C-alpha cells in the first residue's frame, strides 16, 4: 500500500508540474506574441516562428500529461480511477479556461 501511495503521489506531482508548465508556456507565448504584434517591424516569419515554437512545446506537454494520466490509470483500481477522473476533468477545465481566456 505504501509503495502504491508513493507511486500515485509521484505521478500526481508530475501531472501538477506539467500543468504548471503548460500555463507558464501559455503566458510566455502570449507575452512574446503581444510584444511582436506591438512592434511595427515584426515580420510574418517572426510571428510564425513564435507560434510554431509554442505549438510544438504545447503538444509535447500535452503528450506528457496524457502519458502520465495513463500511468495513473494503470496504477489504480476502477473505483479509485472514477474519483480521480473527476479531479482530472476539473483540472483540465481550469487549465483550458485559463489558456483560452488569454489570462
């Protein structure tokens, strides 16, 4: 039981860290993009580079989160998983609302 608890705690911390990275990446992206948009000399290539870099990093973090979610799923009983899914969905909704709102 202790090993399982340690494993679940470790996965949960990794998920939390990746979620924080995702929010921080979005904040950095919006600040960089806004700065480029406010500069008259900014080229389309510069804007595209910032967008592509952010898109790539966001996909990587999303994939990391999905892999960690799989690890969590396999380490739990169906009853435990049902409870965790509700928490994960709430966390996902919070992250999505933050990144989509432009906050």
